[in-house]
């Protein structure tokens, strides 16, 4: 049967060879849904990229800092002896991977799973950099650095989680104020 659909086109124009207008209508609806899904996906993709961009930029800075020679160091790594168990680069590792994990948590989510993923990503990135340093004459692989990176990443997601909880508490207090 020929009729006019909501878009003002004849069903016969869009019907398949069997003449089934209902099938044609459902395929038109599917095409419309697909195009709107593509728009939603594009918006979500741009939003996701905006959330991950700071973490990627900071990761690039960490990578660059991890492959340059250490001032005052010798070939094969730093010759400095840790003072009170703290190596000369430990604060940089701790802070750097805390920030990296905190920024990564912005894109993975601040729920328990997202925070665990952020810590794992930052720790894995640090392990990868340590592996990369085996190929650089003035740098070496150090398990100690991997451990300090992991502690920094855990601290970073803990701080991120704390800020999120604080922000939610402040928002609830604001909503309930007269």
C-alpha cells in the first residue's frame, strides 16, 4: 500500500522489490538512528579526547625527562647514594607518576575500577620507560624506580579519589543550603 510517512516521502519510493513498505520504513528509521549515533559517537570521542589530552601531554613530558642524561650522573645511571633510603630522583618519580595517574583518572573515571585502571596505566607506562632506558647508554633499568613509580601512581589516584569525594560533599552541601 502506498502512503506518506512522517518525512513526506512515498512509501513506494523507499520500498524494496517485494513491495513491503513496513520493511522500508524500518530501514529508514535505522538509517536515521545510525546517523544520530554517529553524531553522538563523534561528540563523545571529542569529549574523551579532551579528557585524555592532559594525561598524554604530561606522559610526553615524563618520557622526555626520562631519556635525557641526569646532570651529575655517570654513564649507566646516577652514581648518587640514597640518603635515608631516598634516592636523588625518587621525589621526581613519586610526584611525576602521581600527577600522571591523577590526570589519567580523569579519562578512566573516578570509580574504584577507573582509579585502578589509572594506577595500572601509569605504573605500566613507568615500567615501559624503564625498559626503554635499557637501550640508552646513560640510563639503566631500575626496579627501585618501578616501585617508586607505582607508589606515586597509587598516591595520585588516592588524591584524585579524595578530591572527588570532597567535591561531591561540597556539592551536596551547596544543594541543601537555603
